[in-house]
C-alpha cells in the first residue's frame, strides 16, 4: 500500500498531494530534450512499457523486444547511453537490473533517475544537454 502524501493548500488546510506520474516526467523531459540536446546527439524513447494485449506482447517478444530495457537511448560520438526514468520513489524491477548489468558489460553507460530534476542532472553530467 502506498503512503498518502499531504500538503497545506493556500488556506492552510491539508489536502492530498498530487503525485506526478512517470508518464508526466517523461513528457516533461522530452520537452527539455527537444530544445536542450546538444547538436549531433541522437536520442529516442524505447516504447517497451505500457499494457499490451497478449497477442501483441507475443508478437513483439518474437520480434526481439526485451523486458527491462531502459526508457531512453542516447548516442553521442559513438558512445551509447541509456536512461531509466522513474517517478519519485520508483524502483527498478529485477528484469531492469539484469538488463542494466548486461548493457554495462556491453560497454554502454546506464543510469536511473527518479524525477525530472535527477534526469536533467544525469544528462548534463553525461554532456548530452546544454
């Protein structure tokens, strides 16, 4: 069961805080990427998540889709980066942990960020955004 978060509103009364969804973090990050990505950096979202009908999931699996692949792929100057984006308090699954380790063994740089601010910090540290 998730803990409920409360904040004081403008009148001083307590109300339930709105938690930003992972999807909202992704969409906010994409807006930053569209204007802040350094020239020459390729990036894309890897759409492995979300609910799929069993038939669609079976087709995609047969086409090579792997569980646990990070959300975003970046390529800069021949170097490959992957970023897993979680909402605040989110955690990686066992499949994600295994894939992250596999990607690192293959030479990729991989990190996980919880929320927009952490994601921007990671991308700035990697030198992918200005």
